[in-house]
C-alpha cells in the first residue's frame, strides 16, 4: 500500500472499531454504543470520529503523520464544544449526560504533546500511534492521562 491517508485511518477505525482492540486500540465493545464520522459541530468544525456509548463520549482526532500541539488543541476544542451542550441527539443535550473523553491517533507523537497533556486537567485523554503492516493496522498506546 502507498502512503496512508487520514481518510484511510478513519475508514479502518470506523469499519472495524469493534475488533481493533485485538490490535492494541480502544476496546469499544465495553462502551456498547455507536460511532459516527465527520460529525459537524455548531461551530462548523468537524470531529473525525465520535463514539457515543452508554455513559461516555469519545472524541477521536486522527492524523496521518505526527500528533502535534495543533492536533491536541483541535481535540480539546472539540471536547469543549461537546461539553458545552452544542451537540444534540434524539434525547437532547449530549454533553450534559455523558463523560466526554478524547483520543489522538497518529503515526508518531511529539514529546511536546505528551508534556502539554500533563498540564491538561479535567479531561481524560489517550494518545495512540498506528503502524500499517502487511497484516493491517496496529496500534500502540503512547500516553494516557490518569
């Protein structure tokens, strides 16, 4: 396969999210919910992938290359907007009923992002590094807030 695109990563996670824990990624089956892609927020910004489970919402920001400070800022902006009740479903305000978490996914992660995450409080964040091998995509958790 040639160079992987962000859309390829999105397609793989969207289509196979229930089995990717076998390849080092998030165990979505624990949440028992639904995933949507390119979710438009009231601000007009788009979340790459949004997973809504029983009690949690997971906002995923994907990068084909390095997860950098800009990606972290993007993710935190999305989480803030979801938490500020600007996202609705059939039952009403989402941010009011759920714990909103975030995950960054990229080919690598800059050390400055890991350092910056240490200073972010009140948000549960995870960072995953992907690798695309002969047998498909694999993930390694690079960082998780406690």
